[in-house]
C-alpha cells in the first residue's frame, strides 16, 4: 500500500498539485482519491485548499492526456472521492457537494467517502 501523502502547512491535504491515488478499474473507469490525514475544519485556508485540490483533480480527469495514461477512463466513468477517514466540517462538505454538481455537468462524479478496493474490479 502506498505511503499516505504528507500534509503541508497544517492542512489535512497534501500539496494541491499532488494526485494522491489513481486506480484503473478492470471493468472500465478510473477512481481517484483525495487522501486526508486530519479532520477538515471550517477555516478559509482548509476550504480554499480543498477547492484547489478538487480543481486539480477535475483538470487532470478532463485533460486530453488522461485517457492516454489511464485507458480505462475511455471505458467507464471517472470518479473523484474525498476521503472521509477523518471528520469533514459542514462547510467543507457543502463545498464538495457544490463542486460535485459542477463536475457532474462535465461528466465526472465527485463523492465523499473512500472507495473500497475490490480485487475483481482493479
């Protein structure tokens, strides 16, 4: 199992440019996971970093080279999961839910929760 990314500046998230986990599904599609290492608080800095991280993931998922690197993206959905191993503040949860509606309009599903690795599909 890969080592968890280190948060920076007391943030529960790794660097905004780091894509923490990307998994191609054998049945088609790609799951991406934003790993958290601490609870999300209500602060501006945490929510801004979360939004930047979500935007980086969405940009990657929609980039023309994404399916070249992850061919399973052509055969199914692309989903971005925000890890909920630690508590998520109401403000951060609303931010994810709002972002999820915008991402869905572009064909990418955004969910709160960790995906469950299933050997039959990975």
